[in-house]
C-alpha cells in the first residue's frame, strides 16, 4: 500500500477506535452536524496559516482539517450513508474528468486556457 496509504488507513481506523466501545465519550457522541463548528474552525486555521506563510503551522492545521473530514466520513460510514472509499473514488474520478488536457486528448496552451477548460469540464460534470 505504501507509506501514505498506510498512514491514511491508520488515521481513519484511529477515529473508529475513538468512537467505538471503550473509546472517547466526546468522539463517540459527535454527529456530522455537531462537527460543523470544528470543520469551520479548522478551515479558518488553515487559511490563517496560509496567510501568515507559516508552513510548520500549515502542516499541523492541514492534518487537523484532514482528520475532521475523516471524522465526518467515519460517521457517515457508520450510518450507511457513504464510505471513505466512496469519497476517495468520487474525488479521484472528478479530478480526472476536470483535467481533460492532462488525462484526455484536449490541449491547453496556457495556464489560463487550462483553467477555462477546467471550469468548462466542471460545469458539464454538474449537468
């Protein structure tokens, strides 16, 4: 699986342990809705670290934001709504479909043209 996949899996499973029997009572009580405030807070911290150019803090805050997303996906999985694999698969397919100039036969002759093609693919994908 490789180090990245292994670490990702371990982080996701850590949340399952925290929410499970003998885990953390606070984590176990959370819902997708109750995590909204945490998600907003962590997103703001990421933006603040970017604005400050503080890469060490950005690394930490990206981790916190990622964990919150995994937390939400874990709750959704428990409820049978969707799995983390559904999230990953959908995002993978979306990124490929929005970059036809990389993964298809369309040519982009500048960053601006690439962005136009990206936006066009995004609009077409939402139809």
